[in-house]
């Protein structure tokens, strides 16, 4: 669910202060009170339009904060306008943080706030000894994919069809909740170079494209079959590539807003 509304843009590498307008700035800091956690519940409604059954309640934010996860808020003055929530995870003998949810109010998007929240998560994770963060994201969301891969340096090697089951969010357009797993190796040479604005060397062998028209297709009942067909076609292509040992190592957007996953071999040991 992470990065459902995080948008691309420029931000300071520290993820601490982000200029939004000439009159205001955003401060990112941990959330700790029940009132602040309740604000995260409200933001879910405003960002995704969920029904009550899909909302993460405030007690889960409290638990995440208590058990070693992260709950970071983006403040405009004293108002929380975005948040990121992570839970501790363990897989294959390794502890990591799973960034489950990131939300930014519509009027605060396209200023790099999503990236700033991710960088703040990274700083906190590294300070606590983590070298890996993961999250899931919709393969059809072009801006999010570009942020995760091209702007943050995450790679992708796993695809989960219909991860959450049916969603009440109108943004899903009635499609299965397919998700990709982003792996963010926090201190890897790849991530450090991407965050420094450098373009990593890529050996691209396959491409999978998402047309910008997908947003119209999902919201128009008369064209929704096109969205279903694209999702199924890209699902098969990405799963096949992952099965053959390839990974998403890059992402491109063209002037028309179309997005393309760039796949190639992945040397895990040298990349960490």
C-alpha cells in the first residue's frame, strides 16, 4: 500500500525540511500521540477514500510506534499533512522495515514531499542499524514507480497478484490489487548514487510499459476492460522476468507521461 500518493519531486537529502511555498515549510518528525495517530486515520479517508473496513485504525499506528516500527508525520505548522508508517519485519534471516503506508494530502503533492518522507524513513532506519526497507506499490501507478525506482534507487524482484483482495478505494478502479515489492538497500552503492543524482550503469534486457491512459481506463467503466487487459499482460511479463532471474533496475517516463519498467540482471552481493 505504501507510496499510494507519494509524488516525485526535489527534496533535501536529509528528508528534514522541505520548502513548499514561499510562506510555509514542512517539518518531518515522529508521531507519538493518540491525537496524531487519529489524524493518520483521517488522512487515509482524504487520500484514498477508503470505507471503514479498509482503514488502518489508530491503535495499529500506536503498536507500530511501540514495537520498533516508524510513524513519521509531515507537519505544515501544527497540522499533519502526510505520514509514513512502517512495521518491523523478518525474512530469510534478516531484520528489515516494511513501509506499509505513505499518504500525502492532494494539495501538498508534486513538491517532493513523498520523497522527503522516504528519506526521513531511511535516515531513521540507518540510525537504528537496518540496511533494508521494503514496501509494496501498484505496478500501474506511474509516478510512484518512477519515485521508487528512479528517484530512490529501489529494485524489484517479486510480484504479488491481488495482494490486498478487493479494495474500497475508487482509485483502484475495480482492478485486482496487484503489487510489486520494492527493495530499498539503504546503504548500497546503487542507492547512494541515485540519491546523489547520479545515473547508475544499467544492463537492460527487457522493458514493460504502462501507458498514461491507464488512469482514464480505470475510471471509465466503458474502458475498464482495457485496464484489466493491460494489468494481466504486464503481470505475466513481469512475473516471467522475475522467474528468469531478472529484476527491475530502472524506470523511464517519456514526454507523454507513459512509464516503462527497465529489467536486467541483478548482482545481489555487489549491490548491497
